[in-house]
C-alpha cells in the first residue's frame, strides 16, 4: 500500500513542480518516512514573525482602514508575540469589525439599515485590538515549535 502511494506521489512530482510544494505543505513532519522525505525537493522552515515582522504585518493589514490617532503599533505587535502571520491577519480583521459591532449592538435589522454610512466607518482603536486578542488565539503552540525545531535538527532544510 505504501509503495502504491509513493508511486502515485512520484507521478505527481514528475508532472508538476507545484505538486512538490503542495505535497510537502501537507505532510506532518512527525509521520513522514525516509522514502517520502527523499522525494521532497526542499524543506523550508519559516519561523513565526519577530517584532519587526509583526509590525509590518499590522501595517499591511491595516493600511486601507481608518485607525485612531496615536494607535501604538509597537505595543500591539509586542502583544502578538507567538502569533503567526495568519493569526495576525485574523486579529486585524476582528479588530476592524469591533466598532461596527458596538454600533449595531441591540438594533433591529431595520435600524441597522437606517444607519448612515459615515457612522459605520469608525476608526479602529487600541481597545478593539485588546478585544480581538482575547478572541483570536495563537494557532502555533510551543509544542508545535519544538516539533519543527526537532525536524530541522534531524533532517535540515534548504
């Protein structure tokens, strides 16, 4: 059964370079056997973003949104230690919706429809981020990082 799967994998890899990326991204490092690891062209470990990376991700995710004057991106980025890029995007998305949620809380659908558009475009505040960070948790645990580091030590990367 394993030989059949490896044969299918070889056929996919021979036909498409994109299959290599796709296949390798779906492999749990803990379970890949030696025959499978030999077929993967490259193994790349991308660590969680550091403070400067988190600040840059905040800037990218929030560049087209209205933000309160004086919002401290450095403090928010510090609070997101251990968050992945996808986690940071989710926090930004959730924070951007907080003002609208507050504005429509307790209103009927008819009342919501009657709200002028200028009242819906409220700036994102530091409190919005505090609330979003309570709701969006880290997707990568310390245990996950230890597994990735063990994989790197044992098998290396390009």
